[in-house]
């Protein structure tokens, strides 16, 4: 693509008319028209202004095909966020499924704490490894791409918005069904109660990853928010840093408290598992407070 074709592509993508661009650059509309037709070329100071307006490099504007770069950036961002969503959801699912397997191992038998702990730790180690790899890759992607063009079409966003409520309802229904199943074991034999608790965790290990995946996918389409939280000059950036630190501390505290209760009092299922939703609510309160400050 020539400079004129690149300029025309960027202008139309931003939905800016020739008159509006000319006003920003303090030139006539005819000058912009001549640049886009490659009849004349802008001066160096105007080229720098154009790069600043459209957030592109001089090399991309003058020498490369901006439309190809735009398509490549879209594909890279979409593929990265899809991988990130799946890995985080998988890690969460593995931790919960590890608890589920540990629960099944003790049905109708004396609690084998060492075996249960060993099985759970295997799932935990795999999950933590997934979290570390996914987190490092995501941080590197954010470092290289602090700004992303808003490339999703209304049709693509609407298509996801139709799927999002279905995923959320599916996750919530599975949790409620798990709670009902768990309640059916109350008052019965010990083996029946243990089996019901195990089924509860089985439902949870499917439901929560669905909700996690849906949430991250929802955020994927909010390019404006992505750019805001990566711009160090914005309040969103500062709030995101605080939320990240708060989330890490709260979830670590919840997990440590759960392990202490599970190992000390041999309560891997209910009511010890209530720790996680309680701390989740605590994180929600912190998030609301920080957003209220905005």
C-alpha cells in the first residue's frame, strides 16, 4: 500500500472525514485529498501528527500495508485471549476437580489423609504450573501490546452477547444442582453424605471454569477498557493495579485458610468450602469500593 492508501484506510477505520482530519492537522480538505490520491505528500511535521492521531509508526505509515498489520494484530489478540481464557479456566477446574477426586477416595473408608493430600497436591501443582505459564505469557503480550485497536465488529460482539447469558446460566444452574445433591446426603449414612459432597464438587469443578471462561471472554471484547488499564496516565491503570494486588492477597489467604481447615479438621468438603465464596464476596466488596472512588 502507498502512503495515500494507508492514510485513507486509517481515516475510514476511525470514521473520520477528510474535513475532520484536515481540521486536526490545520490544513485544507484539498490537501488531505491530494495526500490520499498520492498526488502530493505531507511534510514531516504533518506526518508526525498523522502518526500520533492514528497511533502508528512512521515506517508502517510510509512503507508498509497498514490493513495487513491491522488484520494480523486482530488475529494475534483474539488467539491470545482465547488461549488465556481456556488455560485459566482449566487451572481453576483442575484445583476443584482435585478436591472432588480427594472426596471420592474417602467414600466408605477411613480417611487416608496422606493419600487425599497427595492426590490434591498433584492437581494443584499442575494447575499452578498452568497459571504461571499463562500469566507470564499474558504479561509479555500486554508489555508488547499496551494498545489494541478496537477491531471487533458489532456483529461479532452481538454474537458473543447472545452466548454469554447461556454460559452464565449454565454455570449457575450446575452450582445450584450441586447444592441440591449435597443437601440430599444430609441426615443419611456417612458414606451417602461423602458421596453427595463428592458429587457437589464434581458439579462445581465444571460450573466454575465455565463462569471463569465466560468472564474472561466478556472482557476480551472490551478493547477500550484494555487500553485504559494499560495506559499509566489513567485512573483505570491505577485501579487495576490495586485490584490485581487485592485479588492475589485475598485468594492466597482463602487458599491457605482452606488448607489449614482441611488438614487440621479433616473437612475437605462442606462447610470448609464456604471459605471460597466468602472470600470471593470480600473481593467483590473491595472491587466496588475502588470503583466508587472513581
